[in-house]
């Protein structure tokens, strides 16, 4: 298993964590805060995306990530889904 922190490790960076195994992965959060995550650092096929809550630094980059991985399933709470629309 591999865990890659693509964002969220410093103040002002968007949150995006990839957990992968055998080149298939999941994403935990996909935010936007002052800049977009470095999507080109994702070198695994993303199958699932989990959003923890609806702050922009956790959900703001989701539309771009979904374009890159259109087959990925997205999981989030109903309130997060409503705010994220």
C-alpha cells in the first residue's frame, strides 16, 4: 500500500491524499485553496473518491478530478453533496 500526500500538508494548500495498491487508488478529499492540487502527480487509476466535508479546501477541485477519472465513484454525506452543488 502507498499513501501520497499531494496537498494539505502546509497552510494554504488544497487537501488531496491518494491511497493506492497495485496501481489502483482512492482519493481522500480534493480541494482548492489559492491553487489547485498537482493532479499530474496522481500516477494511479483512481476508482473511488471520498470527500470528508464541504469546505473549499476539501471539495473545490472535485470537478477537475472527476474529469480526469470519470469512472471513479464519489462518496460524501448528503449535506456535503448539497453544499457542493
